[in-house]
C-alpha cells in the first residue's frame, strides 16, 4: 500500500507541477503581450515622427527653390505651390473633367525629367487617373488656356518609391504646364 501511496503522491506532484508550470507560462505570455504592443506603438510613433521630419525637410527644400528663383507662389493647404505665368480665359476643370495639357517636368535640382515635347500632350480624366494627385489637385484651380508653374511635393507626386523610371523616391516635381483643353462630362 505504501508503494501505491508513493505512486499516487508522485502523480499528484506531477499534475501539480504541470498546473503550476502551465500557469507560469500563461502569466509569462500575459506579461509579454503589453511589451510587444508597447514596442509596436513605439515603432509606429517613430515612423510618424520620421515622416513628419522628412516632410518638414521637403518644405524647406521647396522654400529654398522658391527663394533661389525669386518666385512668388501661392501655397495650397496640402503644400502645392502655384504661380500663374499667363492667365487663361476658359473654364476651370472639375472632378471627372477630361483635361489635356502640355507640360515640362524638372526636379528641384533642375534635372529634366519629362515633357510633352518628347512624350506628347498629356490627357486624362480628373479623379480617375494615375497621374500624381498633386497635379490633379492643382488643375482644379487653373483655367483652360492658362500657363502655370507648379511645385508638387513628393508626397503628392510619386511618394517615397518614385515612378520606377526617371523620378526617384522622395522627389518633389516642378511642372511648367499649359492647360489646353477642359471638357466637362
């Protein structure tokens, strides 16, 4: 009978140890979860701070460009810079207007990128195009026939990835445009 008690005691001890061990593991997992969440939160905040810093640097780069070229430009709430070169007398486009424009694109350092002289007139429907959102936004405030100078910040152009061809990641664009056609649908 003493052997049965010993085996029973060993069995109870093993079960008790398993319960204690599994509860410790559960507690360890509970203690780790907030640390992981906190780390993820810290990473997210660090990324947001880095993005804000990058945007502030880009605003400074654009301001330097404007100052260097002695330009007087309007700034939209989103950060687009606009300057009318020649007034237009036609209608302004609206969302879903079919627009056509002549253009030349340079980077802030003056490097040539694209133009309608080599690529042809650019035509698209506002709000349904893959053209940069900053260009589409700027066109909403330009009359048909108008020539304008635009500076589109990278975050409204091709972002941090670029266009996969001539525009690198994080590049703001200087557009010289002439809005030659507006057809509202």
